């Protein structure tokens, strides 16, 4: 293991906050929900992500936009959470729109043949434009 690998592995020791995951959920009031995640989405942080999105979709939710452009690392545990969302949200009658952001997210999903399962958008503006809103 090279020095860079050791540094990367060391950055993910339990209790290390350098790459901690931050997740925010914003309900826009028109049926759309925006979930943003920044940091590492891995085995240690996947439960935090799952907890943050567990209430979605709500009864009036028409679309959930998941913005992963702030992620610095995506591991298989994070991918598992995304696949679960992609099953749960449409089953509840809402739409899931994914913003993978950088290659850090896009590449693992491509390699696993999963990227095509998601409705992918380049940024929040494009995703929100495509997201259905609650009819008045």
C-alpha cells in the first residue's frame, strides 16, 4: 500500500471527521424535495444518508432531487442506498432525479451498469425544471 493509499485509508478511520458526510433535505413546498449530500458516502456514513432520506417521499411529494455533486467518495454501501431510493420513491408515486456531479459518483455507477437506471441531470436547475410539481 503506497503512501497515498495509506492516507486515503487513514482518512476514513471511525471518528475521523475530515470526510464526514453532510446531508440536507429541503422541501420546496410544491411537491419537490431536494436532498444534497457532500463528503464521503461509504459504509460508515450510509446509515446517516439512509436516515436523512427515510421520510421521503412524503404523502404530497411529487419528485425527489438527489444532488450528489458534493460527494468526494462513493462506495458500494452508498450505491446500495441509491438503488434502494430508486426503488422506493417511484413505488410511492414520486419521481427520483439524480445529479451525480463529478466522475467520483458517475464512474462507479457506470461500471456497475446502474447509471441508466436513474434519471440523470447535470445540475439542480435542470433537475428542478424536469421535476413535476403539485398541481394547484
